[in-house]
C-alpha cells in the first residue's frame, strides 16, 4: 500500500509562521479546503504553534446569561432575537447578588475568567450601573478576570466599564463584512467594528470572534479571520452553529467535525499567539472528537453557553485530564 499524497507541508508552514511570516489569504483558504487524509497532519502543525505560545495549557471560561430574551435585534442565528419564535428564558438583568454568586461558582470551578453577558442592542443606564457595581465587588473578592458582553457601546460606556475593573469586552464580528447583512439588518458591521475600536481605545482587551455554519462561504471564514487582525482581537471565540428552533437558521445542517477542526486550525495559523476559544457548538458538532479542538485552540467554555447546556464541568475536566492537557490556574494567568 502506498502512502496518501499530502499536497501541503503543514509543518513547514507552521515553521514559517513561527519565524514571523504571516500566512497569505490563499494559504488560509487552502487549509479550509484540505482533504480528510491531511487532517491529522494539519492539526499537528497547528499544535506546534499552539504549543509554542501556550504549551498544553487550557484556560477555562464560565459564561453567565445575566439578562435573557427580549432582544430588539434580528440576528437570524439567535433564539433571543426579535425575529425568533423559539422559546427561551426571558428575564431582566440579574441582581448584584446573583452576579456575585455566578462569580463564586466560576471561582470554584477553577475558571480564570467570568463572562457576564446580556441580551439587547446596548446597555441601559440602570443595567450599566448594576454591572459596574457588581464588577467592583467581584474584583475586590475574587482574583477572576472579568469579561462582559453588553452589545454596542459608546465611548463613555466603554470608559465606565474600564474604570469599574472590566478586563475584557466581548463583541463578536460574527462573520465577514460581505455576509453579515444576510444574518442581521438592525445594526451594521461598521457598528460592530466601531465598538471593537472603542474597547481597545478604552484600554480593555478585546474578545471578538464569530459563528460558523450560517451559510457563509469558506472565503467568508477566511475574511473573518483576517478581520480579527484589523480589530486587534486579543481573544477569539469560535462558535459553530447548533441550529435553534424558531430561528431563521433552524434548518441549517451542522458543520461536519472535520470542517470545525480545519476552521480552528486556520484561525491558529492566522493568529498564532492569540487566545483561540472553542465555544458554542463544541459538543453538538464534534461529539467524541471534541478534545481534538484543543490541539489548535487553547481555551474553552465550560458548564454550558447562553441558551444551550454543555456536557458539564466534570466531563470537561475528565476530557482534559485524559488527553494530557493542564487547566490554567488563576496564579498562572
């Protein structure tokens, strides 16, 4: 039996990247178009980059859906949007005590970052006051890094969050500029990029990624990865569509596991030293292969997502331990 013909030397490409040479757009696209017989070689090459910057460490993040449902925006992938007919929990912003309790639980699970997320276009005055007050209390009590995701910000709101002690702000671009109008019409790609710029200007880290599997092309995925360079994202969460009933994308098929892994590898090659997080859709799209996502990615959510559960914290810890990964402790971060 002859060995399969490997058309691309992925290790050579990883060495070039480690030498400081960024990959070209056509090379990034080639990763997404690579064949099944190349997948393990590709993951190995991506792991060389991940290992260089992050060793075998995995940072755990816990997300709190602090305000759910009733969103005015029409994002076609989201079960909390105004366009969705799906049934989701709907409640106003949680109390300060509930936000603190969520931080306590994140601390007990060994998370290094606690993520407070609210539905809606942008934060109301009273919501911003409650969140900034809660953040100050959390920071005085726990050594957690705090990330918040509250929608579109103006300069004053960004400055308030920074002053309260928020370390990182999440605002995903979601897809390419070309494809974005296909999934949302109530705000623009330019507004998203403007919020990302305000976050950086205010001195916070920027968490910005996207959602794959909405009907975008492979070229759109590459363009999203390159857009992350433009906004200087510090952390890149990658979600993979797990279609929600009642949304405009409810009938979309899930992305095959191999394509999930190729996408993660492509983002690692484009962003060798950035935190890349496997986020929503991990369990649904990868199933028993999900641990392979951590060969290109170095971060993951545990204990579920906004409106969907995960496989559970204990199962996540067992998975990491069996694969020889080490959970990052707060003292290491």
